[in-house]
């Protein structure tokens, strides 16, 4: 009988030996030697998937994700049914910021072996990173069924569901995760925010109170609680807590050659009021420049350059009793300065104290004169209605507040109305076929073509009979110029819109149309259709 070893067995043993040696070297951080061991074995013993997987692991542990991905790619080329290799390839591609390729590799791993839970975790993360939260939610939902007591998986199911505006699923996932991992304060905070989004205000308030008892100086908690107060109309407590926004990570009150105003008498004083946050916030809160002026201050309002022209209409008279600037002149000094959205707190305002003039900004006469005859010609004597439906999708406040254009499409069938589409940039992808409708004029590409925001839009709104819009900057513009405006709101909107009623205390000419079912726009759109019919 021959004593020769089985050649294939000998190669297998040699491969296993090389892998053990390389692994031991890598564990000692001798990565160059570990990689050389793998490469020498591949040269001497031929290509084997396990060797390339080992090389990929070595490169991964030394932090070389790009070359690790190349090694794992070689492994799956050699062993296309190896789910683990596909899973590792997907992780390396994700680490190298190649999310699209990572998703494909991780899906392949799960196709071969649905039990690859590591692949599922990484697939969910890659989908979230790629802006596909609904797909991530579905992955995590399957994974949670496999790992029902894994708090981390349930937490990610909650995050993905919340990002996909599936708040009910998020709520259930977060609650279950917190049951498994009681005392997790970050999860408690997340759950408190979700409860607020669901309109469960007492539960949300109680959870915030418990968190604040343990962390009374946490600015993130205090700011989040502020929005609870404000949403429920408690402006005294709300705006007091809102001051904590400046203590959150990355926030800092701008410094000027002036004393921060704490509510002192401003009569005879020079006052620098400076804007903050979004364009809509500036439009809504710039009214307080007039409040300070009426208290005797010489007010200068600092806004970003895009808004200077519009906001300058606060003081259209030659006297310019409110100076609107977009940069502070070198060497300029003032007695006081204050961020725009701190004024209500400094003045101790309640909901009943909101200054709500019929209009406090105006469209430019010259632009009105340019647009009025065009709009009259296009509308042909019909009721002229403007439509705006989408805010900036990158905004943290955007989730759920905009609606797809298709939700408004049924309005276009109403007779006796000419619709003017005011939507710019975002949300215009569903307008195919609209151009041929005789009762629709798309103005989106003709408005505000220069560096100044909203100046044409304001003139057009001034000439329209009604403006229908989602909760976005143009809604505040319409309210500020006194245009008759109807605003569509999600079931639990941002704090400034309150939780009930059709009146908007900040804007007398505005009417609110609220969702009764979260995510369902059919109800408020139907109400708007009926209201339009009665306006004919």
C-alpha cells in the first residue's frame, strides 16, 4: 500500500496552516507578515477562497477597507455560494463608502443564507446611509423576527421606521427595545420624541420630566421639552426652555459689539436683532423688529443676503426706522443685541400676546405691476389659486410635512379655477403631463431667478385669490404679506401650528387644514376642494 498522502488533503492542510499562521500574525498586529503569508500560500498552493477571505480579514483589521474588499471580491469569485464571503465583502464595501455595491453584496449573502444576521444588520445600515429607510425598515423587521430580544436590532428598526415616517412601527420597536434594555436614556429620549409625534403629549411630557430629573442641565433634553410646551400653546415655559438651543453641541450665540439683551428697557437704545434658523423662521419672527421699534429702540435687523430685499419691506418709508442689513459694518456697535427667536422669551409673551398684524411684509409694486396682467391673462377671469407642496427634503423638520404633488392632482379637475404652480426646485418630479392642461400654469422656473429669495413669489401671491401650500417657507411668506392662504398640516405638526383649530394666531389671513389620520392627505385635500367650490 502506498504511503503517499492524498494531494488534495495535503493542500487543504497547507491552506489551513497558512490561515492559522496569518491569523496569529494579524492578532499580534504584524499585518505585513500576515499578508505576505496569505499571498505566498496563494502563490504556492493556488487560489482558494478561504485564503482570500483570510487576506481580506487581515486587511480589514489593519484598516485597509478598499483592499480588503478586493480580497473578498476574489473570494466570492472563487466561491460564489459562500454567504459569509458575500457578507464580508458587503461590510468592506460599506466601510469604503461604496454603499450601492455593499447593498448588492449583502443582499446576495441573505439570498444564499437568510440566517446571515450580520449581513442583515449591515444591509440595514447601508440602506439607511443610502437614504432608503423604508427598505431598511423591512430588513430590520425581518431581523427582529429572527432576534426578538436584541435591543440593538429593535432600536434600528425604530430608527428606520421613524425615518420612513412609519411612526407606529417605530413606537412599538422602541418600547420593546426599552423593555429589554431599561434605563437606556438615549432610547428614553427617542421614545419621548416619538410619543410627541404621535400626539401622546402626557406620556411624552412625563418621560421628559423623568429624564430631566436625572439630567437637568442637558440642553438637548431641555430644547426638546421646549417644543412640547410650545406645541401645546405654553409659550411662557416653551420659549424659556427654547433658550437652551444655544447650549446644544455645535451651537454658539453670535458675538457682536453689543450687550446681550435680557429684556431691559430699550427706549432710546440702539438694538441689533439677528436672524437664525430657516428662511421661514426669519419671515415669521422678523415682526418683532417693529415691536422693539415701538418700544423706542433704533432697530437694525441683520438677515442673510438672500432675504435682505424681502425683509426690507418691514420699513418701506424713506425714514427707514428699521434698518435691514446683511452684514454688520466694520466697527459698528450697538447697545444691545438679541437672536430673533429669543424676543418672545425676553418680552415674556404668551400666546395671546403675539403681534399679528394683517400684513407686515409687502410685495414690491414694480413686480406686482409686472405679474398682475400676466396672471389675469392666464387665469382668464377664473379663480386664481397658487399651489406649493414641497419643502427642502434635507431639513430636519421635513419628515411628513410635505405632500406629493399627486395628492393635489384631484384639485385640477375643479371647474372655474386656474391653478398656478409655485413650486421651485424640490418636488417637481411628478409634473409630467401638467403642461398641457389649460387650467394650469407652471411658474416654478420663472420665479426668483436672481439672488433674492421670494421677491417674485411675494408679488405673485399678492395677485392670487388663494394660496394653497404645505408647511414650508412660502406658507410664512403668504401669511406675512397678508395673502389669503390655506396650509395643509400633518397630524402632529411643528410647534408653531398648534395641535387643533383652523385659525393661525400668527397670521390672521391664514386657514389651516389638518390631517385626521397620520400620513393621509386625502381628508385635508378634500376639505380644500370643498372650500374652493364655495369660493367660486
